[in-house]
């Protein structure tokens, strides 16, 4: 039995040598890539990383990008206009010695707050808008990371700033009419301004609620669409598995 096993072993070795699938010497030879090929692969990898950050945005991301740019532009224009108006009104108004001191103090406080909020909003929009425009509508755009500052400038300019502007108008009415001793005109204009102030707050709240509900509806539609895709994929997979079982 021992010589027979040796002969079988020699035959097996002979088969291995003759069969290239079982014995391939090239598998044990190290392969070297040329330097040019390595450089090309490295450049291609860097290009893929660049395209990953500079690629086009999706539809929802592009919507947020356009919304951020529009908010910054509106904030810049509104804040510059209202802040300039408040400063001109403070300088150009005529003040008499008989003017109540509390009214002048109130006018100074409201004007200071109005100009401060609008200047902060203007500063944020002026700093961020060129930065966002320079990056363009790509995945490298910083509008998502800077969303807090964009919303803050929008709040200062369109909500707090406009409310202070209405209060400023009411105080200016009192200053102008008291300078000619016509207090009735100040009361009438202020009485007209109060409903406008209330309507402004009401419309702002309604717009915010409608915008929030619209965003929630969009999210619900997207979630339902994804659930339908997942359900259809699961149904198709179950049908394929059942058909495979039947074939077996």
C-alpha cells in the first residue's frame, strides 16, 4: 500500500504542474504599478472627493439655498431702508423746549433699538450673502450651517424691526403734533395706528402658521412616498422569493 500511495502522490503532483488552474507561478510574482498609474489613480480619487462637495444639490436642498439667498437679500434691502429713515427722522425733527421729556426719551430709546436691530440684520446679510453667492448652488454651500444666523437676521429685520418702526411712527406723530399744540391730532393718528399694529401681528402669525403647516404637509407627502416605495420593494422581493421556492 505504501508504494501505491507514493505513485499516486507523484501523479497528483504531475497533474498540478500540468494544470495552470491549480499551479500558476505568476500568482507568486509581485506586481508593481508604474508611478504614472499611481498618480492617475490618486488624481481620480481627489477628483471624486472634489465632485462630492461640489456636486449639484437636490430639489429640496436647492429650495433651501434659494430661500436663504432671498431672505438675505430682503433683509439687506429692508434694514438699510428703515434704519436710514429712523436716523433721518431723529435728526430732522424739530424739538421745542416745551416738549415733554419722557416723550423725547421714549423716542430716543425706540430709535436706538430700531437702528440697532436693523444694523445687526444688515451686518449679517452683508457678510453672509457674498460668501453664499461665491460658493454657488453646490453641496459646498454654507447656507445649511449658517441657517441660524440667516433666520436671526430675518427675525430682526422683518419682525422686530417692523414692529419698532410702527412704534416709531406713533411717537413721531406725538412729537410733531405736540410741537404745534394739537394733541387731538396725535390721539387720532395713534388710534388709527393701533389697529394697524394689531393686524400686522395677526398677519405675521397667520403667515408663520401657514408656512409651518405647508412644511409639515410636504414632509408627510415625502414620508408617504417613501413608504410606498418601501412597500412596493418588499412586495416585489416577496414575490421573487415565492417564485424561487416554486421553481425549487
